[in-house]
């Protein structure tokens, strides 16, 4: 069974039921994130607030996919929500009482599965780089990770006295509750997945900070904003107030002009780059697969259609479907 990964970061919302306080903390963080990206609000999407000030609070809501389906109604208090998405990282961020619960689109076990070695000869795992990038975007130099049974699938969400300190102490036993220090020594120098790990860690991201320092020394005109996104072969950078996607090996920009936003929420198939209201799609290697045009992109699996386990990208402007190598998907094989 797959178990999902959460990044936990403390916040100053000490009473989630105080709408004024929670809303203030929530929007303050969104403003800080926009400032991190040079004042660009487009890096935050799908902002959701549902509290007792909402027009339908106390009315009928359902957990089923069809909101008109009267089956399985839920108590409105169970649906209290403050959330937004960061499409650069493919993460959904939930405001909890005393902490942020950030859902990274990764299984927890993948944090302990190395994929490469960086230029400082440090082992890398892509969920760790996502967690590092998110921590910095939120204004932290460190982070706390856990499996879903110590975050969204735990009693903490329903605890009226919840806090970051209570999260640190939560567990089914003394051992289960312990927050361990994450260290690359867990890999014992081998590029192999570790199967024996704990449910909660505190990560100082030493190696990630070192890699940022190395890259910024190599390219002194640029500030590294993200290591793991928009892709393994690309980093998002700032040159003053301008944003560029750079090849960290050569320092070359993906585009001959600064960009305004970047989406990498396509399950690893590639990323889109925005200039004004127009977007273009690039695969992981940086090959441009569409022209810049208005409209977004969506991904889906192509299983059983002749492209087993491949990802199909849909150009929402034209309706065109293609693989991440640019191959067109014929109409009779579309998912």
C-alpha cells in the first residue's frame, strides 16, 4: 500500500477556528510566497477557504464526487479548509492549527530512494529537493517530514488543542512519536532504496543548501529559487526581478527572454513556461513541444492505449494530445 509524504512547517495560527486570525495567517503566507517569486501572484493557484463565514457553511455539503448526491453527508466542521496549490512544485498546502501540512506529490518511501549524485557528490532524492524548495518558499531553512499517518490520516486535524509541538509529540508509541534527524548516512553510500526508515524526520537540508551555494558561486548573477523544479535538468532562478529557467550544468537559459511563471505539475512529464498570458510546454530535456499560446495543459495516463505507462499531455487551447517526446496521440488511441 502506498503511503503519502507530508512536509510540516510551523505557523502562527494558534486557533484555526478564529476566522480572522486564520485568514490573516493564510493570506500573509501567500503574499510572502508571491514576494519570493519577485511579486508574482501566479505561482499560487486554487486558493480555497471554507469556514463559518462561507455562505454555505452549515448547509449541505457532501464528500462524494457529485455535490448534489445526498449520500454520505459530512459535518461542515469536518470540511474546514484553508488551502492553495504551488504548481511549480506540484504541492497542495493546507493551513492547520499551529503548522502547515504540505502534500508533496510523492510516496513517503520515495524520500529514501536516491536517484542521482549532485556536483558536490551528495546523494539526491527528488522528494527531498521538493521539500527543500518548499521550505525555502515558505521562509524556512529546515523542514519536518512524515508519512500521512502522522499528518492528514491522524487525529491531529480534529484535535482542538493541535499545535506544532503536539505534532512533534504525536505517535502511537514513544518510538513512533520520535522525530529523528535526517542524514544521508542512512544510505550508507549506496544508490539503493532504504527500506528501514522512521515515520518522522527533521531535515536541515545541509546538502541542498550546499548545492545552492555551489550553483550561486558558479553563476553569481543568479539566485537559485528551486533546485528540483521545473525538472531534474533545470533550475528556476532570479536575476534581479527577472526569472529564468537555467541549465545548471551550462548556465544557459531555456528561453532567450525572462519568464513570468512555471508549472511543473505534470507528473514528471515536463513543464510549461509562461510569458504574460501565453504558455508553452517543454519536455524534461528542455525541448519545446508547443508554441507560446493562451491556455493551460493537463496530463493523464495512456495505459492500455498502446503507450503503456506513458503520460499524455493535452493542450487545452487546441485539444491536441501528445507524449513527452512530442509524438502525436492518434484519435483512436487517446485515453
